[in-house]
C-alpha cells in the first residue's frame, strides 16, 4: 500500500512538472506573439497599401502619358518625337513611383540615389551599347534623317521598310512583305541609309532595247504615248523618251519620268509590261544578245 502511494505521488509530481513546462512555453510564445504580431500586422497593412498605391500610381502614370501625347499631337509634334519621349517618360515616372514606395518602407532613398550615382560609371561601361542606342535615338530626333512613315533603306545590311516606331533604343521597320525589323538607333545614326520618301517625287528610268532594223521613230512615239497615258506619271515634270546608247545588239531607248514615291514600283512594273505588249503589237523587235560571225577562207 505504501509503495502504491509512493508511485502515485511520483506520477503526480511529473505531471505537475510537465504542466509547468507547457505553461511556461505557452507564456513565452504568447509574449513573442505579443511582440511580433503588431509588427507583422503593420507590415502587412503597409504592403497592401503599397500594392494599392502602385496600381493607382500606374493608372495615373498612364493617364499622364496619354495627356502628354495628346498635347504633343495637338501641337503637331513629330510622331517619332512623341514615341521617344513617351517611352522615356514611362521609365522615369515608374522609377520615381518605386522610389516613393521604397521610402514608405523605411529605405533611405538618398543612399540609394547616391549608390546609383556612384555605380553610374560601371553601369555605363556594362551597358554602353544601350547608352549608344539612346544617344543615337536623340540624334535621330534632332537631325531627323527620317520620320515615322518614311520608307528607308539601311545600306550596310540591305534592310528596308517603312518606319513604324522610333523608341528609346530601337527603330522598328515594317517591310513590304509584312515583316518587323528592329534596328538599334546607334547603328542607324552612325551608318549610311537612304530615305526613299523624304521627297515628294521620285525619278524613274526604264531602259528598253530595240533591233537596229526596227522603226526608231515609231518606238519613241510609242514610249511617249505610254508616258502620256499613265495616270501615275507626273505630267508637270519632265518625261522624255531618248536614244540612250547604241549597244552591241540593240539601240537602247530610255524612258525617264517622275512619280510619287508610293507609286514607284507599281508604275515601274506596269510600264515595263505595257512597253513589251505595245512593241509586240507594232512589230518593234526587242532583240536577244547576238553576235555576227564572218568566216573568211
């Protein structure tokens, strides 16, 4: 009986000890939660507010950019300048917004800006290609070798198309077969290019050879008739048909006239086809290359 009472007492003591330890752990956990929970709640609230502010700020930036674009359009600014400034304004405004949000979380923005400034040289060396493209974009907008809507030919890589956008770092072309070509601004500003549509008219020369036995005057009259009848040819500009050279196998005629840049290729193809059909109908020979060989004994 005494042994049983002793065992029961020991068990009771152990239970009391374990209950005391659990109570102590609960008390410490409660103290820890009391200390950290307000900070977590505060951080969560600030994080939610930061997300809300970022979303609202994004909408404000979008509305502001739209206002600036419309203002520049009403001022009849060049569309390339509008696109370039819009892309640059977007980057700057979002940078300011992020700095404001960072300061709300206790980040020292002055130190961040100082760090960015001190790292400017390193960043510049690492991204010298991008900086070159940015500078090239500025030069393109200042010098204006081309504008949005112009048809240009980049001579070095034989790339050509209509300029659709002039961005901070790249110029985008749309080719005649509906391909998008992206060319760095630094490359365009430092190399040769041809602006096909910079002028309001473009000269078109078409060469055609006739046989030496063909009626030269009739051939010239037919060429002049074709030029007078074609609606795409500018009648107030020079349009002539002349004998350009006496080649080995043919008398070379040249038709020279002016068209609008947008009508260049359509007129070239149309006139080339029509001169062949008209010459065939009037017995004017367009000879192949040939050589007369004389055999002497």
